[in-house]
């Protein structure tokens, strides 16, 4: 109890320290505000963005695409992971291609998707789905490979069907890895959407970054980056909550 | 007659195409209600014998019969337990005990009733809603026994169920298992490394040779208190039986 209290206090202290440094240092070191704006500069710009640039619409668009892309991508990744995990044959057949696709830089597909689908939400969503897909797939597949053989044999001895074994033994066994994959995926989802928005279109925080950059408006870029971080953070925190619920049966490590 | 091996051999295909003979022409019978132990050097095919009884592997040659029926796959006659408790960590103890009943079409209320009864038999009252990580190793093994008994198998297969436990817990658990099994009147096949455990718990002991496993001796333990190993332990004859096993396994020669 005392420790968590102490960590929270220290974290808060660091945050305050950083904010103060951000406010004071640029002026003290004579850094011009178009290079590094201070905290108050950024706040003033934030207010301007809210009234003049329709900030709410941009934030909503980015957050929504992040969430939808994350949901679709991880659902596809998990389903594919479980299917391949149940079939050694298809896993062996497809694994070189999966590896190749996993290595290929997914964000580089963004311009292609824009060529194919135009300046709308589709390319952003596709990049996000693609980038989210692999960590979930790989984590699930890895977990399916390492399910305890003896547990599966026990289930067989109890006359469970193939599907029974999947739902009652394999699927729950892989939950910790699935959750770990989802956490990684949630941070990548924000990157996917941002890249999509950077490359094309006129909505979203990624767009504001490239727009602000073009205008030498560093404060706008700062604000957009912070808001993107907040979106990713909220998604990650929500997943952590869910994970705590779902994996309640794992003994908690006492640090 | 509850279990019979008729000239059973089992070989496994190796990676390089060659095959490895794990069990070689093994024949034995276990009568109903009998407690038989199998001892032998590591890797001699003990676990393989157990897996063939459970129907997880098919013999390469010969046949395995349980209750006069040829074993062709996993079946409802046998329940098995390993050194690992194999409890599902995401299920509470009572749900773990019910696990084997779920695929057998036992209605929910009846499942719960049977699980609660076995929970009591295995002295785990009050722990039904705990999760496996909240139990000690010995308690987890008792929960695994309760799960095995819940499906009411004709034969119980035990593969070194006590070997991961400390000496005291082991003794208490052997005692509690022996009592529970005797009371339930179950036919039991126990695989073990521990020679004195075999003497303390069995009616009969089969000794296997080095791989490929063949039965080299069969010893009938003619002592009382099969249901109370702690009592049997105090009898001087126990040492003689253990020494006999010792000799069959040629442990002295190996040590030299
Ligand atoms: N599924 C398998 N595939 C290939 N070889 C196997 C398989 N299972 C067992 N074997 C081999 O068969 C032999 C007997 O194995 P088994 O597990 O039955 O030994 P064991 O007597 O139980 O040994 P231990 O006392 O160490 O548990 C070993 O040489 C093992 O390598
Ligand atoms: Mg073994």
C-alpha cells in the first residue's frame, strides 16, 4: 500500500517537473517558439485549434479509427491465429508468408491504399488493421503451439471433442498471450492511423501534424502528438483493466 | 478382470525414420479392486503403458483390454493422474472437479452434487471456490484425485502423482489416496520411481527392465493395511520387499 502511494507521488512529481521545465527552459535558453513552444504557448494554441480548426472533429475521427482498426485487426489476427494453431499443415504452409508480411513495413502501404481507395477513411483503416493484425496473430499462434500437451491429453481422455478441447483448454490457455498481443497492438493502432492521416486526407490528428509542420506551427504539432499519445494511453489502460479482470486467476507477483 | 495387456509392444517412429521400441511384449492382468504398481528404470516405457491404457496411444502389437473391452481410443472406463496436477488455472476447484463430467452429458445439478461429494472425500471442504494457485501442491493433487474420482472410472491410472511433493506431504497424501481408493473400491495402476511407495501402497508390483520395457518380475505384497500406508510402513517386512525390488532392478551393479 505504502509503495503504491510512493510510486504515485513520485510519478506526479516527475510530471510536474517536466511541465515546469517545458515552460521555463525554452525561454531561459533562448530557443525561439517556432522551434520549441512553451507549455503556455501550446495551451494557447490548443484553444485556438479548438475554436478555429475544429479540433474536436479531428480528435474524434482519429480516436474512432484507432478503435475500429484495433478491433477489426485484432479480431482477424486472433481468428487467424487460432485457425492456424489448430492446423499444423496450414501453419507450415503459410508461415513463410506470414513472416515476410510481418517483416514488411506496413506503414509503407499507406500511399498504395490511397491510390486504390482515394482520400477517405479506408486507407487509414487498412493500414491500422494490417499493423495490428500481426502481433495478435503471432502471439496467439505461439501460445497455441505451446499449450500443455498433457492438458490436451487429459481432455481427450475425458472424451472432449476437438471443439470442446479448443474452447475449454486451448483457448483459455492462450488468453495471457492474447492479452499481451492486444496490448502491443493497441500502441501500434495509433501509429497506423497517424501514418494514414499524415499521408493523405484532411482530417485527423495526423493531418494536423503535417498541416502544422507546413506552417512552421510547432505548437500545433506538439498538441497533436500529445493528443495522439492520450488516445493510445486510454486504449492501453482500458485493455489493462480488461486483462486484470480476465486473468484474475493468475497469482499476482509480489514485488 | 479389470485390465489386461496381451503381448503388447509399442515402438515410436524416430525423426530419422528409424523406430524406437519402448515396450516389448508385455502381458499382465489386473483384477477388479486390485492395486498394482509398476516400477522400472527411467525411460523404460512406464508412462507409455499408462497412455496405452488410457487409449491415448495405440499399441504397435498386441492388445489392451479394459473390462473385457479392447481399448481403441480414449474411453470412459479410465481416469488418469500425472505428477503435474493438470488443474485448469482459470477454473475454481469445484469447476475443475466437474471438468470430466461436462462432456458426459451429466446434468448440471448432478454434476455439482457429485463434485461436492468427491471434494469431501478428498478432504477439501471449504476450498470449492478457491482457484488452483491458492492451494498447496498436496491440496492440488487431492483436487486432481477428486476430479478423477468424479467421473467414476473403473480404473485409476496414477503416473508418479506424489513425486513432486516433500517427504511429509507425500506420506500423508499416500495415506489419504490409499484410503480413498480402497473405500471407492477402484482398480488402480500406479507408476512410480519410489520403491518403498510401491511396497506401501500395492497388492502387487510389476518390475520392468531397461528399455525396451519387459516385465522381469512380479511381486505379490502379502501385507495388511493396504489402505493405510502409514501403518504398513512400520512393518519390518517392508524392508525385505524393497530389498527384493532393489535386487531385481540391479541397482547395486549399476552403482558399482
Ligand atoms: N510420443 C513419443 N514419441 C517418441 N518417443 C517416445 C514418446 N513417448 C515416449 N517415447 C520414448 O519411449 C521411451 C519410454 O518413455 P516413457 O515416457 O514411457 O518412459 P518412463 O518409463 O515413463 O520414464 P520416466 O520414469 O522417466 O518417466 C523413452 O525412450 C521415450 O523417449
Ligand atoms: Mg514417465
